[in-house]
């Protein structure tokens, strides 16, 4: 299948917009003396899961390589934001568990992140656009995961 010009332009706009918005979020987090967005991503996935996820499930939920996630978990654990627990029924597996300080960090980071989204994303993406983007990117995600 050959890409159409509108498809290629949409892809480039997605990459450009995402990169610039993440850069702005990172800048504002740093200005507020908060950790990078990757910390927020890990902590929020743990929070959404009720505070505990197998490491491999966490790796699937965030956009990091396994080795990158391991290094990030080391930093989050050193900061007392999470702890790792062994999996009782699988000696090779382990859990990442959100600590109370991790929840407090999420509460500190979210207003900065939300302000960036409210300023740069929300005014330009209405509810219908948001549903269409979510649906289209959900299909892309499903397509790639089926191949993996």
C-alpha cells in the first residue's frame, strides 16, 4: 500500500506536534523543579492499575525499552516513589509498586502537565477530533502489536 500525501502529512504533523508539546511539558516541569515526563508516565500507569503492576506489563504500558525502563525504575526507587517486589509465583518476575510519595509526586506534576495540555492541545482539538485521533491511533497500535 502506498501512502497518500494527506496520510504522510498527517504522520509528520503528529510527530512534530507530539515532539514540540513534550518538549514544552519537559521545559515547564523542569522550571517547576519537577522530574521529567517519563517519571510521570510510569507513576500514572501504576496509579491507574491500582498501584501495582508486573514489570513486563508496565513496560508494555509506557514507551520505553526494557533496559530504559529498568534504569528509570532504579531512579524512581532511589527517590522512594516506588518499590519493587518479587513475584511469588514466578521467580523471574517482579512487581513495581507505587509508594505514597509517588502518588504525591503525581499530584505535584499533574497541574503543570495539565496546564500545558490545556494551553497547547485542548483549544485546537475538540471532542470529535479527540475521538477520531484516539480511534485512529488505537487501530495503529493494534496493528503493530499484532505483528510483534
